[in-house]
C-alpha cells in the first residue's frame, strides 16, 4: 500500500494531467518505488505474521542445512538435507543451522570433521544467503551456527563483513535476556532481517549482530535414536535450569526434531528411513505418530510443558513431511502462505532419490564411510 502525502500529490498532479493529453511530451518517469520505510504487505510468507513479534512465531529450520545428501556430496550418508540453504529459504524455511570448523585457517562448513564432509567456506555460503536476502526484502531469516572449534567472534565478524551479509544483521536495542523482541514488520522496515546466534561465543560491541545462542535460546535434547525419545525438557544450556525456568527468564525454546541411526558402535548417521513419519505434521495420538513433528510440537506447546509454541524447530530432510506444514499450523497460516517456490522433485539435479531409491547409495556409502573411519582410526559421532 502506498500513501501519498499532499506535497507529493501536488508534485504529481501536473504529470497526471499531462498524461491525458496526446499532444504533449511524455510525462516524467514515475517516482521511485517506496523505499523500505513503507510497511511490507507480507512478512515471512504471510500478511498475518507482519504484526507478530519475532519470538511469537515458529521458525522452521534445516538442521545441518549445508550438509547435503545429493550429487554434490556423492549422496553422502553424512548429509542431512536433500536441498541447499537458499532453496530451503525459497520453499519457506526461515532458520538455517550449520556447523563451522577451522580448516587451513578458514572457517569451513564441515560435518564433525573436514575430512568427512567439507561443503565449502562459511563466507561463500553466507554470500549466497546475502544474495537471497537482497532479492527477498520482506523476509526475516535466522542463522544458528555451531562454533565447533571455539573460534573468536572476530573471525565470524570478519566473514560476515566480507560476505556483506552483515548489512542485514539484527542488533537488539536491549541485549538483556528476555528483553522485548520487535515485530517482523519492524525488523523489515529497519532492514535488520538477519538474526544470528552462535554457540560458545563471547558477544562483542564490535559485532553487535552476532548473538550468543545460549544467552537467548535453550534447546531440547538432540541425540535421539528412537521416536519415543523426542522430549520437551531443557538439554542445553544446563545453566538455565529447567525449560520452565528458562522460559520465565525469556529464553526462546528450540525444539530439536531429528533422529539418528546407530551405524556401528559410536557412529550415528541421520535416520532417513523413518523420515516421512518423523517430519509428519500428523497429530494423531497413536502408535504411528509417536515422535511425529506435529505431535512433538503439540506436546511441547501443551499446558503441562511450555504453554507456548516452539520459537525454533530443527529438522533433517525438511522437504519430507513436509516440515513446513507444522510451522504453518503453529503460526495459524495453514494453507494461506504466499510467495513460496515449489522445490524440484527429489532426484532432479538439486536432490537425490529418497529413502527407497537411495538404498543402494546408502549401502555403498556405508562401506566408504567405514573405510574412512578405519583410515582415520577414530570413532565418529556424525551429529
Ligand atoms: C502472539 O500472537 C498471537 C496471534 O496474533 C496473539 O493472539 C498473542 O497474543 C501473541 N502473544 C504474545 C505473547 O504476544
Ligand atoms: C542452491 O542451488 C541453486 C540452484 O542450483 C543455486 O542457484 C544456489 O546458489 C544454491 N544455494 C546454495 C546456498 O548453495
Ligand atoms: C531491557 O530488558 C529488560 C528485560 O525485559 C528490562 O528489565 C530492562 O528495563 C530493559 N532495558 C531498557 C533500557 O529498556
Ligand atoms: C548419543 O547417545 C548414544 C546412545 O545413547 C551415546 O552412545 C552417545 O555417546 C551420545 N552422543 C552424544 C554426543 O551425546
Ligand atoms: C500400540 O500400542 C499399544 C499400547 O502401547 C500396544 O499394546 C500395541 O501392541 C501397539 N500396536 C502396535 C501395532 O505396535
């Protein structure tokens, strides 16, 4: 919606009148489109979400969103997603989690070990997300980075600046845990559309948009190997006590909802065989939906637990379920989302075959994986 001030209207009137005459020269070009000072019409895929506070929305996210199980990684069984991070954003996800390691003095996106799966530099990845943000101006995106090698905040800040994504960094006006979060509309208008949380980092005024995850967010357990283990209890940070004490101090709840399979002793890989059930939005209380995404969220939001929806949810293979359906339901926009791009079919370039079709690859890769582990002489937990 564009509101014209009376001065602007007066300035425009002559050209509007001239436009009706065919004998006069063409009118001057129209004024530039409204800048970011005008209110967005849809935020994060819905007009309904614009007036909602950032922490009163469920942000559905890709766990290990840089680790793909596709042709780019030889269908690595260490991959957690079929589609990359910007395809994830275009399809509706608004949270991306990634693991960052130091490799040859560069911050790289590696899975547990760079020898196992290295999908490139953090800077390249952020540059692509920066481009996505620049072409999608009404979207608020959250990053959650695992600082696996305990690098200082300056190393992250340098990469955020080099990729230019720092231009969108959200800086809280009040950094106290539990301080009020702005609405999506306010964040979009201020063009502070990227919320970044990093684990194990000391916040610094030099990079005020890089936030320490465990000063603002608590997580449920992530080391799950059976559907009945999905829980709502606080796992990290232990300093926040229980989920209930963390919530009352204003910490934002993150629901981990992905499952591993034990390959051999000490080695876990994403459980893709159960993924359709794991990511299902189904709520039915039956043997079949124990551990479904919909059911897990309902349990956590229930009165005996948090009494509010999860603010963040992380899943593997996000297109299955599809996981976004649970987010839409929690956000009250089920069937009403706008501006999403459908994903190409699995196996069409961007992704590989699914659980059934990928069975052969899985076996082959298991062998390669075992050989690698043998070669390295270590036990790995591929989380
Ligand atoms: C969250 O948003 C819903 C839907 O607009 C609203 O009814 C509710 O009051 C909001 N809660 C808070 C704590 O702002
Ligand atoms: C994802 O894939 C698309 C299509 O191949 C590509 O344009 C985009 O840059 C990729 N994004 C990332 C984060 O790799
Ligand atoms: C910052 O937020 C905290 C927690 O809500 C509040 O107690 C404090 O007054 C706020 N500070 C300012 C300057 O608004
Ligand atoms: C995950 O759980 C398995 C089985 O309970 C255990 O052996 C393993 O050490 C755990 N790993 C982590 C990182 O907590
Ligand atoms: C379903 O759950 C009930 C109660 O837990 C159990 O008795 C029954 O055997 C289960 N059925 C199947 C098919 O697993």
